[in-house]
């Protein structure tokens, strides 16, 4: 059964909008009538940018979400351009791994904490005052792997656990004004993951468009009672 949402007159900021999940999320909100502010560290003209930039209702922005002055300036620009902000979806993130903790360099720690946790922190920090004005919503992208330890990607798991706990804390701090929920994907069916794991069973992976539907639900009035949740979107039991 197809599910449709109406986000007419809503302004939605999506970080990491040029990637597979970010572009699917932006497309879903565009289809639902939203004005989408698609932000990414790379320009729409760059290789690997998957979102078609010339679409009605879409405005693209380039910013490094690890840089606080850049994030603050971008949010202020969005408010100047559109007058409001109704939803923030923090998709920007990355994966690195392959080694146990004692063989992992501090450069890997810095990248994962910056790109996964710092981007979510800075985006939510500067969006929150404006989301309070609209009674808006935040959705962050954590990971199913943040729920337990594992071998070879401890720092990725730790950074995504930080995203989840950050989101839960934002939900507590803003209860009654802004809802905040995290989604917990397992492996997402993206071109990068297929290249990295060519022999895996790709049929078991979740399509970014299906995850985007869950994100839309969490930002919709239908999810009004859902706050501080960690929602699995692994596609498997």
C-alpha cells in the first residue's frame, strides 16, 4: 500500500543531500510538496553528487557541517531565503573501519567523530531555535551497529552511538516543542556499498527510498507521539 505525505508550505533542511540516502530523502520531500534545502560539503556539479539540482522546490547549498561558522551562516541564509524551518534531517556521515582498536589511527577517530557526530551536533544546535518556532522535527541517522560492540569498526559504532544519544537528549530537552528521533539502518543499498561488498546478498539491503519514507513519517503529524525514538530500518528481523 502506497503511503503519501503532504509537506506543502514546509521547509526541510537535509544534510548530506548529495549522497544516496540524502538524495532519496530530498526527492521524497520534494514529491510531498516541501521546499527542500539540500546541503552538502560537495557542489552539485561534483562527481558522486546524486541529487538532480534543477528541480522545482529544491535549493542547493554547499557547506562543511564540521565548521560551526559555516553551519551558522547556512542556517541564517536558509531563514533569509525561506523565512522558516520545519524539519532537519541529518544524513551527513561516513564509514571507516577494518582494524581493531589497537591498530586504528587517530586520524580515523577524528574523521568519524567529525563527520558523523560533529555534523549532527552543529546542525541541530543551529537549527533548534528556528524549529522551536514552527514546532518542527529532527531526524538523525545513527546505525543498527551502534547498539552493540563489534570487531573492526569500533570507532564507527561509537560515533553512531553518539548520534543516537545526542538525539535522545535533544528530544528530552525540547519535549513539547521539537521532536527528535534517530533511525538505525543496517547496510543501505548504495552504489558505494555495492562496490565495497560486491559478493554480498544485495537483496537483503534496504533501499534508500524506503528509508526516506520512514524519515518522512517521523517528520509528519502522523508521528506526533513519537519522540526520542531509535527506529530500526534494517529491513530484517
